């Protein structure tokens, strides 16, 4: 079939750093075992803005946190029909996968570093699994207040501002001291069973080792610092397992069931801003700043179809 005869729709295409263009693309019919979904809205993800070692090699249509309506199905598709809603629970899947890797279970205590959208979802998933206690640490008091008031974390700790450490030894010393201060604030000198590190910042990754209980687990979720100096002797002597989590696998059914269960209290409040497709760049700018023109906190930005 010639593309000329096909319908078209608008898409946001990333060509390179800060080079985002809205274009028209043809809508091809679904092939064998495929379904076509008309995207209604898409969440902006931090990995859309920066994604570790990954770089755009060819024009890339953004939008992996999408939800929409099934408009057509290809041959062989039996479980979907046009008109069904397709909620692609992508960000929640990240935390379900991380929780599975950490073997998070009911009765365990959980500490979350970073209460952006991913960190708040980490809190929400921990609560849904029956964690005995969920606490959070960040450098942003406004976000911490949001986490506590809306029931994501029972207690929070705001890291004090500080100049950048001049040496590695100084940074490691500060990480240990900040860890001790946080644990004292939480009244948990032994540490936490599972620590979700959702910032990717080197000093915080170092802290996560000190704030895990002996025999506990640190789950690295945040993508930030490429190479990290770690207090490995502390991890080894205290038998702290350091694990990585990247994206997810076989999690969507569980994510959709959890969303439908009602166990994720106030989850809808994570969406703070919405923009039409033509204003995608503005949405990214807002996500980068973390605050809108009126001083309101930015968590999850949604782009609506047009």
C-alpha cells in the first residue's frame, strides 16, 4: 500500500539534543499479531530527556508512557478488539520489576531516595505490598511534603544543602554522616530492609549502602552518574546486596491489575501538568525546571493527542 493512500497523524520526533520536531507520519494497518492504538495521552519520562549512555542515532518518535484506544487489530489477534482501552502502565512497571528483583515482601521496611514520579511510585508499590514502614529522602522539601501528606511515605528527611565535596574521601565521609543523621531522624539506627535509590546521584548511591540494614538490599533504579565510587568495604562487611534494575519484563498484567485494585492511594495526583502535542517542547522545559511559572511543583507531565 502506498503511504499516499494512508491516513496520517502528528508525532513528536527527537532528532538530537533539544532538537524536537512535530511531524506527520503515515498510519500503517497492523500486521500479523499486532494491534493499532490511537494514543490519547503520553507521559514525559526523565529518560526521554536524558538516558545514560544511550544516544539518538536516528530520528526517534518519543512516547513510551502511553495510553489510548485500540482502533484496529491484525490477523491472529484474539484478545483485543477495536474500542478497548489500552492503558500502557509503563512507569509503574519499572517499580514492579525492581520490587521483584529485590524480593520485596510484606512486613519489610523500605527507604526511598528521591521522590520524583519514579520514587513516589516506589513508595506506592512498597505500600501496596504491605511494607511495615516506607520513608523517603530528598533535597526538595516541597516534594517530601507532597509524599508525606498524600500517604506515599510515613516520614521524610530533607538532606541539608552543601557545597560540592572537593575530594572523594570528603564525599564518602559526608555520605556516611548524612546517613547517620537520616537514620537518627527516622529512629532506625540499624537501617532499612530494602533501599530504592531513584536519583542516580553519586552521593546518594553512597548513602544507600550505609542506610540499608545488615543483610539488606540496595536497588539502583535512578540513571545519572556514569561511574560511581562506592563504599564497597562497608557493603561487604555488612553483607548489603547492591542490585541494578533497568526497565522491566513481563510486568504489564500485574501493573494493570494493581492500578485497578485501588491499592495505589492518591496515585492520580502524580500527574501535575498537561499539554497538547504541539507544546511538547514546553512540557520538557517544565520537566527540566521542576517548577512551573507559578511556582507549582512538577512531577508527571502528560502530552495529549491532537
